[in-house]
C-alpha cells in the first residue's frame, strides 16, 4: 500500500485531492502513513461515513462507521466546492429570531475568522469591534449600512454579551422543509449497499455510487481527471463518467478489470474500442497481468520486478549485489526517517519483510538455505519467497527453519499470485 500511495502523491496536482477509505482495523496506522507521505499540513479532513444504522454487539459499541481521509496537493487554492443538502426538519437552528411581523427568520454571521489590519474590515462599525473577538467584518461598512436601512440587520439586546453582535437577517421567513445546510465531515445520509440494491454487483468492496458522486462533485470540475488506483468494480469510474470527468482506473485484479469493463458498457453505454477512446467516446483495457507462460520467458530482472510489485513491495533499485533479497514489503505502520513528499522509498526505519524471487520451475533446498542466511544476516523475522513451484525438500526446510529459529518464510507460487489467492498469506 505504501509504495502505491507514494506514487499517487507524486502525480497529484497542486489543485488536486486524495481520498483514502478504510475501516477501524487500520485507520490509525493509515493516518500516520499518509501524514508521512503527503505531509501533515496537507491533511484536510477525517470524514466519518456511517454506513449502517442498526447492529447489535454484546461485547462493545457496535461498529457503524468507516473513515475517509482527505489530503490535498497544496494548503490553499485546491479544488473544493461545498455541497448542500436538505437540513433536518426536526432540528431548529439556534440562529432564528422573531421578526416584527411575528414570523421566524434565520440570521447569519457578519464577521469572519481571524483579524486583519487591511481596509475597514478590521475597524469598528456602529461601536462594534470584531477584533475584540479575534475576528473581522466579512462585508463592507457601506453594505451593512444598506442592509440596516432595509431592516435586514438584527441588533442584539445587550451589546458585547455572548452572541451580542449584529447579524444579517434573511429576507424571507424561515421554512423548515426548505432549509439547506452544507455537508460536514459526518455523513449519515448515504447507506451501504444492501442485498437488494439495484446497483449491487456482488463485488465485496463495492461502494455506493452516491458516495463517489459526493466526493467527485466536491473535489473536481468538469473535464478534470479522476484517478482510482484501487478501482475494484469501477464505481468511481461510473461516477466520473456521469459527472463529465475524464477518468483512469487501475486494479491489480484481472477479475476486477473485467467487471468494470462490463459495467462501463452496460451502465454508461461506452464502447470498449480504441478508435472510440481516441475520440473521447469509449474506453480501453490495457496491461492485464501476464500469463504463467509469458512470465517464464521474460528477462529475470523484469520477472523479479513483476513478482515484488504484485506482492505490494518495492523492488531493489539495483539488481546486482542484492545479497539474496530482491525486494521489500513495508507494513502500513512502518515509519520513514523523513516525513512528507520528499522522503525517498528507502528512507524507512528498520521495519520491513524481505522478498526473494526465483524464475525457475522448482525452487530447491539450496535456494531456501541462501534466503535463510540472508534473513539471519538482516535479522528479519518474516520473509516471502516466490517461484513457479517448490520441491518437497524446500518446503520441509522452510518448516524446520521455523521450528529452529522461529522465523517465517512464506512460499508463494506464480499461479497463486495470478489467481489472486495470496491476500491472507501476506498478513
């Protein structure tokens, strides 16, 4: 996960946004990792998505929400459009006042946060000084004078008291069912996909279309590019297409690529055609995983890179003199020695798992012996060995090595990687 996020940070535009969705299992580790990659000052929001309402658990508070982290390419000036939704009719705003006609009117603040010495916004108006509260006027004095003449300024009964500042009164009376409020960082109005949802495809990590609609609407404009590097069944791509955005989808799973291609054809009416794609009216699927036959014929260094990247690891920068280690997997919680976007991929503290790759029909006992020596030399407690197959002697030595040294070697075959059956063995 870390190397992919490093690359996503590298290609993120200054005006762009990066969203990361996770659940309670890893959210605290992920936050630390993303702060290191993007920089703490580029963190904007932790969105709480309550994806289910009812659940019982006799041993703990029921887990009802997931977390969505938002990082941006710059601290100010990034693309963001506030979204409005209907307000809760059962909740009356505390900013309501009763007008001279006996009707209820909503009011809004005339000041903004922070102080300024520029212009009249930092100077008193009608004996009210916003600087005394660390704020400034959000409108010109002449504009507020005009509103006052029109009867649209609500004056406090006791100036200077808590809440005792003039406020702008709405021109129209308050109507509860017509009230719109800005979407905040707690989302309770988008449910997870249930078993009967029309858009449900049966894909295990499928997100509701409404969730991706909200994110893309808020953080992009028409014709902007949306990149989903873990796009699963393609919900983000469908949302981007519906909102007139350009899009790129990436997934390591060939099954996912087939599912999303079918969805784009069926739901969006797009054609999977190179010529149509060149004219902005279709799409193409490229670079699907190698077959086992192809992998046996490619150059050894290219095979090593393929295997390491398929495991979510980082290949060695140099292929010669690797001392028996072809790549490394960094756990989510590992920390680099430098934070932010400038931290290099090898600037990590000593928390990683070695990967050894052999492009041979059957990995033998001598190959395992050499990897064991490399692991002992680097003081590693767990490692991964990739090959097309393993001899009985090799597997027995892996078992004996664990019994002797309490060090784990996980043997993985190319077929297991291609069939996507290794996730539980990487933990």
